[in-house]
C-alpha cells in the first residue's frame, strides 16, 4: 500500500532546568493511505508529542530523524510552510475540546476560520459549508448551534465540533489525539463510529492516539506500541492482539479487565514506573519492569527485527540465544 506518512528514527528533546528530557528516541512508523494507525502506550510514552512534532506544534528540539508527508520531506519546514499544511492537508482533534476550542468565539466562526483561510470562498459560502459540516458530524439544529458558544454544548457535541473543524478542508490525514477522553461509553462509541463513517466519506487516513485498547481493537488497521519514547512493537491489529512479541505489549493486553474473569480475580498490572527521561538507561527501556529481562537487556538496547511479515519488535527475547528463556517462561505460547 502507498504510504501517506513516514516517520523515520525521530528523536525529540526538551530542555528543562533539570537537564535535557529525551521525550522520543528513534521512533519509526508509517501510515498507509485510507487506513487507521493506532499509537498506544501509557501516559507519557511520547504518543502525543510525536504527532505534535509532525505538525510542529510543540517547542521541542528535533535531534534527528525524518518526516515525510505525501511524498514530501517536511522535517525542516518553516512555520509559514506548515501553516499551509495544518488544517488543509492535516487535521487534528485534540484531547480536550473544552480547552482546545475558544470559549469567547462562537462555534460557527471557529469552523469558518479554517475554511476562509484555506479555501477560496466568501463568508456566506463558508457559513454554508460550516452548517453542512455540523449536519455531517451529527449535530441537530445546526443554525442554532452555529451561533452558540462551547459552554452551551455537551461534551459529546463539543467533540463533534472539534471533528467538524478538523475535517473542514477535507484533509488527507486526521490526527485523533485521545478523541474519546472524558466521554461516557455510549458517546465514545458514537464518536468512533462517526470517525469511521467520515473516514470513508472524506477518504482520509487516521492516526488514533489512545491508551484505550478497546477502542483500538474495534477501529485500528495497524498498531504502533510506544514505551518511554520508543516504538517497541508494530504490526497489524491481529498481530498485536493475538501474537504480541514484546513483554510490554503483553502487559498492556493482560491489564484489560475480562468479563469472564472470576469474581475474586485480581486485576493484572505492569509493576514499577517508567524510566527517567533525564537519565535513560543504556539498555532496553522496559528492562527494569520486565519479568523476562536478561542480563543483556540492561546492557544494550535491542534492535528492531521483523518477527512476522509486517510485524516488528525490539526485544532480545526474539533472538535465537534467548530460546532457553522463552521455554522457561512459556513465552512461545504468544508467538
């Protein structure tokens, strides 16, 4: 399949009073046209900052790497060049609509702002397009909502307005950053169904950033698992859910509550805490929390290897030398 977005060996740092925080380290993944790629991981794993860097929305230092969008290298695009891409070719839905939308500006104006900037239309035509978008995202009585402020809307409706703004110029890529945060389960399902429907209508690709594996299972074509700023595993949804190859991925999957579990069964969790981004260890970032860790895991970082066609993992457990460890721990059951 043709690739719309390629992120290659991306490393990002932030300079703080305490030193340099290595937020993302050598992250690589790609996104095909008209597919949904989910980026999953614990909070602080680098999911959001990676995609914000693609759009140049964060004041970080790009240490190394390459970002290719629609066949063009945009790694070192200026802010002026990115302004032509943001909104028109790449749309984004932020985590919290209440804090992302302007509380002093009417909803209609917030939608038409993007349309007027990127399309050759007058204000009347922009309003007509905005009303069509409100209908498209499932908001009733669009004329009334057009003249309201965000505090007049429920959480689900605010999220629909965010989606309308993101899709106003029919972008090729939609970044959905935790689009179901703080919404109840019913509204979550409605929002994800809406995104799936709009993806087919607009023909865009979606990067879904989330830690909700239930949402991922129902919507993603492929998955990239991030931990401590690194992509530790990537593959199709079936490969990740049914043939995971990294202990961190297995830990995430085992942490999902089961409906068929015994009433007295204890919840599974990943012990320990993520590593210090100010002083990353020379070995595997997950080694301190990994029950399968070997000596080499603490000494050097594993290289990415292809476990199955299209299924990549960075873990020493995949080496032939780790066969004894795999047999002792029963790890081969997962492969």
